[in-house]
C-alpha cells in the first residue's frame, strides 16, 4: 500500500500536526477503512462488559463449567475495553506469565543473537505503518515490538525469528504491554500454531494441504479450478494463516476473527480461509474472470471487500460445518501422504491444542494466577455477635458441603460454588453475576 504524504514528507502529514485516527488507532485511510463498521449500541456494550468482568473474575469456574457460554460470547465479540485481558486469559498467556515471573525481564536485558537482531530491526517499520503506535520510526511501539521478538529468539533459540511473527506480535502489543504480549505470542507459537514459524515451514505446508482437501467438501468448484490450474495452497494461504489474517482483513474483522481464534483455535483460521475461497472462486459465474493461474492469483490477492466485512464474514464462519474432528482426520491423511511422497517430517512440533478449553485442561491443577486481586479495599468487617446469638449450630450445615464452600470436583480438585448455592441471599450476588444468567443472555 503506497503511503500518502503530507507537505512534510511524513505519512499522513505528521509534520503538520493534523493526524486523525479512527477508533482502532489507524491513521485515516489505513487498514480499518474498508466498508461500514458494525456498531454495538452503548447499552449492549456495557452489559457485555459487565458479563465479561464477571467471567474474568471467576475464570477457572467458567472455563470448567460453562465453556460453551464463553465461546458464544467470543463469537459475539469481546468488548474492546477487555479484549487484551480476554486474549491473555483465553490463550493461557496470563498463567504462563505467572509461572515464569521475571523471565521476560531476563530475556529483555540479554543482548540477543546478532544474526536475528538485524533482521528484526529491518522488519519493524513494515508492521502496520498506518497505526499510530507504529507510525514513528524508533517510537515506543517499534521499541516494544523489537523487545518482544528479540525475547522470543532467546526463549526458543532453535526456532529463532520468522517474519510472520512480527505482525502477530504487533497486534498483541496494540492490546497489552510487552511482557503480556510476549507470553501470548509464546502460546500462539507453541499451542495454537506449533511448527508454523520453524525454519522449514513444514507445518504450514501441511495445513495448506488440509485446507485444500477440506475445500473439496465446502466448495467443489473452487477446488476443481485450483486443481486444474495447479495452484498450490502455499501460494495463497501462507500469509493468511501465519499472520492469522491480520494483514488480509479489514481491522474490525481481524479483531472478531482473533476473538474466536483465541477461544476455538486453528479451526477458525481454516473456516476463514474456506469462506474466502468459497465466495471468491466457488461458482462458475465467479470463475468467468479467472481463466488462468495469473488471474486467479490476482483475484485472491484483491479479495472483494463485501466478503471481508465483519457481519457477513463472522456469520459465514459460524455457519461453516468444519470441526476440529474434520481437521484432525485430514491431518492424519495428509501426514500419511507426506511420508509417502516426501519422507519423514524434519521437525516434529508439539501437538496442536484446539483453543482455550484444551489449553486450560492441559494446565496443571494449581492456577492461582487467575485469582482476582481486589481493586477496592473494604473496611474491616463488624465484630461478630456475642457467643450464642445468631450462631448456627454445626448441624445446620448438614453433612454435605457448606452452603458457600468449595465443591469437590470429579478429579478431586477444589472449586468454588457453581452455581451460587440456593442458601445465598439474593442481595449477596453481584449485579454482574445476575446479568450473566442464561435467560438474560440470548440477545447479547
């Protein structure tokens, strides 16, 4: 994208002091200016914020007992004010940080491998140059981006740095400080997309074959056309998947895709790719202007704004019948074909985890990292009543669990009351907890 320059020669006329940005932080004419934005009414947004606060403050219980509700709310979009925090909790980055306190600071202070530092430095100005955070060379955004990427090369020296990590890290930095962004990046690289950023790029090639095979079910005409013209999936889907569509879609759509991706995993990337292919090449009418390989690739590089608009794209993603089971079945088939035609994989990444629930289940039982810290300190409680007044007898508690005590789970772990015990008076429940009742959440 060519930069528009003001009289000073700066992008968007920075020298003139007139720099207008949209609600996402992009300068006028930047990535987010593609099609009308879907505006959420303020009252609805406030209710969503209240519900998300309730979830985040009781995250383990929600993840263990009501993961489907979390998924539904991610599909509706995480409120902008809580998006960064939501991504940290969904990805397990919050837990990872608490398990490695001080580790990022150690990596940050280390000099780093010179072979990566120059490459990272050269890539900094290419990441979202029309966003106010990264528009200034050497500004705080580019400095933090350098810190995060350098830290990863030290954290995983066997992988080093891959250019596609830069836009992913930049998106994270738009929503959280450098340390939190680093651990979210670690989770993406190790849990969501393992092997994507390794030197041989075998994992992304394998996923390209999976995507192409799934396309036969979703859009046979598109599959036939791409096969006929011998257009390898790696030619069009590499940037899509490795950058999680952050360099492809308008910004409102990017954020909605990332909300679902952090919750449901790589399945969302496959669905987005399939939707784009289906609506670009999925009928004889659409293929009239794509007679050859060149025309087809040009069409895939310049996707129709209509199919990338937030409301249309999200609805299509949700309706596409592609599950984790489909992806894993295809993964086994494509792995077998790979071995028959190319031999063994040279790198063996860790198994991919399909979203927040799988990552949460894989964490050790002790997860004190997600216990909320109070933001308001209450005065000391009033003195207890004199002995014998208002005191319950031990028999009042019954032989089961105490009314508001921990509930033993099937695996022996302890959890807080879920749902709140019937004995708890209504006025003890917060407004946020009440607002998250199933019956009141159908339209938000």
